[in-house]
C-alpha cells in the first residue's frame, strides 16, 4: 500500500476495533490478537440477556440419521456428512471426503515436472498460484537451485502468492457470510476478488488455472504498469474490505451464528495437525512464512494475527486481518522488487528463449528434450512446505533421476482440517454445520486431490 | 546444476527390457560379436584369471579381460561415456571422437572405443578436460546440423539429442551459416537420405559392409562438405538395408515405409518374434492406437544379434490387410456362407465334428507351421481325444511355400514358416505334408478336415485350382487369419488372430522356443487359434477344462511339461526340438514399454 492508502484506511477507521497496519507495527507484537474489541455499549447489547433465546420447549425426539451432501446447496465443497441428529442437535457425524478425487498424485507420476503445474492449479483452486509456488519450490529444493533463483522471480512469486492468498480468504469469508444469510458481503468480496483475478489474468492469461510458475522462475515477466495497477486495486480493495467488515463485525445475526460455534482448543488443533488460519484462530502464531521463511519473506515486515477462542468468529477475524497483512507484504514487495531475469539461466532446467529454439539446433534440442523427457531431477526425496491459503501446503517428492516424479504426495491442509470437522460439529445445531464447514474452508480439489 | 548424474531410470528400463525381452537363456558361447559382450559379466565363460586385468576407472578398481574395448568396459561398469560411431555389433573406426577419455600417462585424449585395456591402466572419464572436449566435439557436430527436430523422424529417439542434453546443453559459438546438403536423396527402394542431418559416423557403411556383405555406401568429399553417398548408378539395395536406419544415430537415413507416419515417443513397444521365416529374429513391435507401425530388431546374440532383414520388417502389413474378421458357416459346394457369431460357428463345427468322430469317420487335422506352439499342442490334444472317440486321425503339416532363393548365410532362411519345427513335433511322426493332403483329398480318403491355419504352400492359381477338392468333404473347418479361395469353400470359417495379436511361442530352426507377445487386439471377431480350438473341443465334449483351454500361459506350461518330461532340464536345444522346450521360459508379463521413456535408439 502506498502512503496515501495507509492514511486513507487510518483516517477512515472502517474496521471497528480492527487494528490498522500502523497500529500493528507500532505495537510490534509478533502474534497480535485479531479478535476485535467491541465498544462496551455494543458488547453489552450483544450480551443482553433479554435478547437471549427463550429456552426451547423440549419435544421428545429420537435419533435420526440423515445425509448432508455430497451435493448440498449450502456447503461450498463436495463432501458428504452422515448425521445422527436428535432434533436439531448433532449427536454424531461421519464426514466422507473423496468426491473430487482426481488421482493428482498418480497423475503426477506420469507427467514431467513441468506438466504437473496445471494439476497443482486444481488443488486449492481459489489460490492456484500458491500451489504452483509450493510445487516449484519442492522441485527446486531437490534440484538444489533454491538459492540461485532470480530475485525478481522470487518477488513475483511472493506478489502473485499474496494476491492469491487474498482471493482465497475473500472467497472463504464471502461465502461464509452468504451461507449465514449475508449476501451483500459476498457480492462485495467477490467483486474485489474479481479485480484481483483480472490482474492475474493480465499477468498469466487465465483467471483461475494460471500454471504460471516454472521450475527455476516464472513463465513471463510482469506486464507493463502491473505494479501501478496492483496498487490501485489494493487501494480500492481495502475500502471495500472495510465496508464488508462493518457489515459483519457488528452484525448481531452474524455474531450470533459465529461466536462460540465450532470451538477448538489450541492443543486439539495441534493434535489434529491443523495449520494456517484455522490453527492461528486458536491462538498459536504458527505461520510458515514467519517461522521458516522461504523465497524473500524474511525481507518483509508483517504480523501473524491470532485468535483467542478458536471459534468460527476467530477464523473470520484471523482471515480478515490476514488480508490486510498480505496487502502490507504486497506493498513492500512492490517497493522492493528489483529488475532482472525472471527465469534461471540453466538450459537443463529452464526452457530456452523461443527465438533461439526456432533458429539454433542447440536450443531446439534443449527445448525438445525438456518437453519430451522433462527436467532431469537428481535421485532423492524432498519435503518442501509453504504457507498455502489454508495452511501448511507441503509437497513430498521422490525422484528416481528421470524427468517425472517417482512419487509425489501433497500435504493438503484442507484434508487435515476436515478430519476434525466431526469433532467441531458434535453437539452443535444442524444450521451450525454450514458456517463451521465453511470456515474450515475445505476446498475439494485440495482435500481429495 | 552440476553435471547430471547418469539416469538410473534409463539404465533400469534398458535392463528390464533386456531381462524381459530375451526368453531364451543367455548365449552359451560368445558369438561373432563377442567383443560386444560386457567383459567379465558372464562368470561361466570368463577367461582364465591370467587374462583378467585391473584398471582404475575414475578412481575405482575395475576388472576386465585384457585387451577388452575400453568403451565397453566403461559402459558395462556404469560409467557413462558419450559415443556415436561405436556399435556393439560393428567394428570401431573411432571417427566421431565423441568417446575421448583420459588415460594417465598419455599426452592426448584417446578414443575409448578404439583402446584395448591393459593392466594398471588409469582412465578418467569425467575430468574437466574430458568433459570440455566432449562438449566441444558436440559443438562441432552441431555446427552444420539443421534445425529439423520438429519434422525429423528420429526426434525423440535421437542419440544426438540425448548426447547434447546429457553433455553439452550450451549454445553454439559459431555464427557462420550452415553448410547445406541434399535434403531428400533417394538411396534405394526403402531408404531416403537427408545428408544435412548426417553426422558422418559411418555406422551405416559398416552395416552394409560387415552385416549385409554389400559394399554399397561410402563417404564422398571432405571437410564440412563430406557426405554419405552411393556410387553413381548404384543403389542402397540389399536384404538388410533397413538396419542402416536403426543404427543411424540421427535422422539422416529414414525408412520410406515409416517416415512421417508416427512420432517415436507416441509408440509403444512389445517384444515379439518375426513371423517371416524359420530364423525367428527377435523384434520389437512398435504400435500405437491399435495398429502396428514398424518392426525393429531386438538384441539376441544367439539368433539375430542386432539385425533383421527388410522383408521381415514388412511382415506387420499382413496383420492389417486382407483379414478374415467374422465367422461364417454353411459355405462350400457352391453355396455362399452366412456371416454369424463365433459362438454359433463354434457350436455348428462342434456338433458336426462330434457326429463325424462318433461315426468313425476319417478326419484330417492340419498343423500349420504359421501358428504358435500352444495352438499346435492344443490340436494334438484334440487329435488324441477324437481318436479315442472312434475317429481315424490323419495329420498334416502345412504352411507357406519354401523359397530357396531367399536363403543366405546371414539371417534369412528358405523356410518361410516361423514354426515348422513345432508343427512337425506336434503333428507326430506319421504326419503328411501339403501334397499328401491334396492327394488324400483327391483320393477321397478324408471325410472331415480341420485346418488350424489356412496357409498352403501353393501359388494363388494352384490354390484356386485345388480348392474344389474340399467339396467332397462332409465337414471342413478352416481357421484362418486371411481370406483365401480355399477358406471360402469351408463349411465353418473361423477368423483367427494374427501373430502380433496373440501370446504364445514359436520354435525356430535352431530349436529355440521364443516368446511372442500380444501387441495389438485382434481385428474384428478374430480369436487366437488356441482359443478357437479350445472352444470347439469344449462344445464337442472333447475336453472340458483342461489347462490348455484356460490361457496361453497355462497351455505353454502344460506343453513344456508334456514335451520335455523325459528330458533333463536345460537340455541343449541343438540336440532336438523337444530339447528346445526343456529350456523354454514363458518370461515375465509386462505392459508395453512406452518409447517416450526409451530416450534414444540407434
């Protein structure tokens, strides 16, 4: 964000109680609380006992087993939940995933390393570039070229990654608001997402399935005036974001549906293997970008927002704040990005320039062999992990020295989060399943792979 | 990235291919191309210890036979050295200079393919000096190479591409325009030369000289104008000419039959045996989209070494053309046959066969030398059952006609049947030949005839003339791959699968039982001879669930057990046909190998 943006957000104070970037930096707390403190009068209103629901008249019920999904209008993800319900209360549930299984890991074994990128686009398909980057870094680690990546390429990867993170969170929050009845935030947030996707479309040629990252860099340099356009979009976006926040944070209906629902303790979340915004909602400030910096993340100042209770509202608040933090990173990246090549100059890894391919036999052969045989990766195995939209996105790759992975496994955060869904909705009402499931942000493409 | 380590995938595929593709045991004694056999790899045939010397190869002690080719020692010890002109089946002229390595104590680098090893030799193949020279040689080779990969038939299996990517992978420093040479020079009936692509390795010249024994190719001109050529008024025309295409490391020599039909990396390879003659050259069937696109020789030092004849390469065309694709019944005696299902035709045949056998009729069984051992074995089993039911059985061995003019001392044999040895074995000692069959038909000695294979050693005219002889038969069952005048007179006409469509084995003229593998699915309703025989036997209550009716592999196992029961295991195939079965092996089942994983051929 430029200084003008900062002053704008600072002066407008759109997000009630939500700390602005300046406040966060001023505080200098590594893990700040994302849960906003509401004005006392509002808190009193919210806690007004008069408004509490009248105790239900207990009707005799017996447990009933019903299906939710796999094709359910209210869940944004193809999942089947077999519920045992007692009236409106969930007594037991069996969460079944796999409806979007596409054999990603098996397909990867038949594809050259470069051909895997389009498959990674379809993992978490609301932040495809983060998957691109994660996979590329894994292969690069195995190739031993992580330290030699062109700086500009690393910055571009950070920029497109953070844009993707914002779109990921916007989708999650917008859809969750819509699922509990707030249609307006959804439309506004998707509008912002669309601005960002238009930027990415200009850069990569595709709105969703970008396949933009390459082993050793990225496919092409930023288009002209990309940085300026990005700044302008961020400026507009932060306003809309504040408007959306104001619709949600003080919204009685929204708070009632989110507060204290789907609560999980930090210990449990760690035990389940949670990472990302979901883990941070429980108060654990673990962020791969901060704790194990990759690319150029150690050059940026940003904070890791955490929640306190680990309920649905904390997951909303953490994501809202992370969008702001991503904007901070983008702002710094836009300032720092150096000029230079965007692809490593290493003919056995990166494609030669097209002009050379058409005019010299050497580059023609190089191009041909990279396409037909793939990039020869030395034998070995690697686990490389990055901060994806939903948490720690890990790729475990075994190479036998050929141009195709011998084995490729994805540590998909969605899959791990969905494991705990059954526990989260135990004892909740049927209607609580939808926001809880929504804020875990299970993305079928990533979960089922 | 530093130097790419040798790709284990490539070598493991090569090893797997070698393992799965040679159904016969390894050669007992090194054949003519003995220098090709990796030194020290076969302990049984290893020379006395005094001949073994120890050399230091990249700092590692390696033992090999004294005087062995240094390049072969390197390759057999997993040390990757690039080369173009060397070929295991040919002499080494050391013209390409690509295999230069450092021998400690020698001032200049030496070509590994032309250096015999001596005791205590110290060889370095990966020093900066060697790698630099290797890269510079590639740079030289590429200076005049055209930018043809997208339209070149060799692309994807090209040795030059592979060596460049493995060892060079940097751009050229030359900006001089490339020398142009003829792009499409017709060298002979099967081959076109693109002189620009040629890297002057002379492998093709040596194939003609040393394998075919015809000195037809030579190099003309000098320097960067040097090019491959034939003498004026002459052609590259010998029975082994297409081997030059296989050994060509680039796409300079291309087969007229294959060029511009299929990209190499889209092909699948299934190992099999050429059905063209009794030699049984080991081949790779290259197929894709359910069609065969070419046959190439597969290394087997006992049979065909690295080569095969041109005629054999075109045997795949018979799999495509003039096929019988559906069953027909009720033909013969001037009546047109009706197309029907296989099951109905089989039931029709079985019912009449049963009636004829129970009535004590004489039935002729034709063992075709074009079919697999398993089908022949099945027919011999059926013959026994038919005779116990009361029928008199006469057996005949037929096949395609011998062509003495094609025989030579290299690979081609006069017998154009791939399995004459097997057919004779299973037809029994009293079997007649095709002329006996015709005279028996003329004399009316047969009431029924069952041909498992429709080939007769007759010209088309003779076959047409002889066809009416079968009209006197009460029952004529004919299983055939191709349509023929004889077949059209059969009461039961059954479509049989061709050699590339079945699993099975052929016995060659050296009594080696060699494995055929199914490359493509049978055309139309066609089924293997073995399957058709098994179904007729089942319907006619001759055999219900014998092992040979289950699968080709079960038939093979039962056949080997029954043929070689009295023989010691590993009997020498040179002694008898049956002894060949004693050492027969079905081999491992595997999926077709995708050539995109093969990296390079030639």
